[in-house]
C-alpha cells in the first residue's frame, strides 16, 4: 500500500509536470501546447501528487 501510494504520487507529479509544461508552451507538438487550462490542470495534478508523497512519507514516519 505504501509503495503503491509513492508510485501513484510520483506518476501524478510527472504527468502534471508534462501537462504544465505543455500548457505554458515549453513542450510543443500537442493540441495541449500553449493552452493555459492545461497549465492550470497540470499544476493542480502536481500538487495532488506531491501531497500524496508528503502524506505517505509522514504516515510511514509515524509507524
């Protein structure tokens, strides 16, 4: 369970970063490029992924 949450959090953070960079136009070649809504969605997904990682690391430290 703990490993699964770490993997999920890391994957969400990576996908969120890709979406964010596509949204701000750093990564080109997609219909998501230069679309501000994808930058916002990506940032939200990064925060969720990071939150899962922080939550899981604190949960592990408490056990």
